[in-house]
C-alpha cells in the first residue's frame, strides 16, 4: 500500500515548500532513503531550491557533529546549531 502511495507522490510545481531532513547517522530513517524520496517527490531534480530543500546536518555539511534520529529533535545544541538554518530557509 505504501509503495503505491509513494510511487504517485509528486510535489513538483505544486506551490508547496518542503524541507526534507535526514540525520547523517540515522538508523531509523537513513539519509539515503530520505534522499531517494526527496528526488522522487520533486520530480528527479537533485538541487535545492527556494521551495524544496534536502537538509542533512552533519560534519560533512559544516556542523559540529553528525546527527541521528533522536538528535534531530532533542539534541542539546539543536536550537543553536540547526534551527537558525531552518528558520533562514523558511524566512523567519
């Protein structure tokens, strides 16, 4: 059922702003899986845009550490390190 639902999802040119977030060391929702859904959902384009962003905080993307699933919502430095980038993207 989920496969059929996901196979038909497309947000390209729908006027929807979406940020896909993935922790670099997330074992619950691995970043590779989230990225595949990001690419499929926006129609195969792999570049970030003002309306769609793939956000994967981790050392390779200039953050102090790699994040796992729980850290993406409850890390001590979440507000100081990740939230500014999220707010900047949503223009707050």
